[in-house]
């Protein structure tokens, strides 16, 4: 049992010729019932030495199983700096845009090219991360009612258009949100020169966003981003449970 644990994952890519690299880490510690809500890169809990160790461990795991294409190696990170293997997700993650925003790479295109048999177009030494990126998952749910899924017609949808803010959305005005699909409506991803800059842009974008016709977790996300402990980089996998009363007030 690891108390105050963080959930940190490493994006890897391998081609059919044996080349394998990592594309740095993502911190996915803000979770509710093991469902990730906010993801960011780089992790505020990971320094350069730890980043190197986690990256090497992820690549070693990929090499040991002859891994090809996109994958995510997931770890639990203890406050002491020790980290422990959880699993490998053998696909792109919902939060892959965070990595795209800091590396400038198109991971969807890259995995298609690798599946076609092409080699990785770069080596580990060619890769670098610039700035900070953070993603929030917008759900059709009611945080004030134990996060029950929300259904109904999208009467009006206004998505903000901002520089360095990307929105991946699957809805439009007039669409019916039913019970048969995952309640995620959109992902908002912001990139900044540093962590504070990225968080500020994401919170502003969420405040500008408007969906009428059903309840969403928009205000809950804003409170999460504004929470002083999160701003200080002190999130852990039990953070939302610990602060739930103030986050859904």
C-alpha cells in the first residue's frame, strides 16, 4: 500500500525494426473512482533524474516484450520517489494530446505509419519536451448528485477559440446525449510556457465554455484547477475524495 501515491505514466513507441523510445511522462493523479479527470505533462512530482529512471524502465519493459507501436507504461509513484509498475495500455490513451502539445508530434499519424511498417523517424536523443500541457475531461454528469450521468439534448454549445488551447469534441448543438455511451463530451487541452501558464489558460477556457441542456462537470473542473494544493503540485490519487465537499460545494 502506497499512501499519497501519484499515478504517472510514460508514453512509449516502438517500430517493427526494434527501435523503441519514450515520449516523457504524464501525471494522471487527479482521479475519481479510478477514472482520470485531469492529466498533465511534465509531472510536477518528477525531476530530471526520476524522469530518466522512469523513461528507462518503460523502455526496458517495452523491449522485454518486443513491443511495437504506441503504448503507455503506467506506474504508481510514492512520495519517497520510488515507483512501481501497474500495467501497459497497448494503445493510445485519452490523454495523448498532452504529449502531442509538448513534443509537437502527431501520435495518431505516427502509430499509423508504424503499423504500415515504417521506422520511427527519430531517436531518443532527438526528442525534447517544451513547455507544459494540461488536459481536462468534460463529462455529462452531475457532481452535486454523486456524479450521476446526465442525459438530454444539447440545446446550445459554445466552445472557446483560444491560442494554445485545443478542444477534441464529439458533440454539437442539437445532438442527443443518451445513456448508451461514455459520458465524456470533450477534452480541453492547454499548453503554456510553464505549469501556471497552462493551468491559467485551461481554467479560462473552461469558464468561456457553455453547454446548455444537460449538466456537466465544468464547474467541478474549474474548482479542481483553482484549488491551492493542486496549484502547488500536491495532487495524489486520493485528492478528489479528500477534498470532495469543497469541490462540489
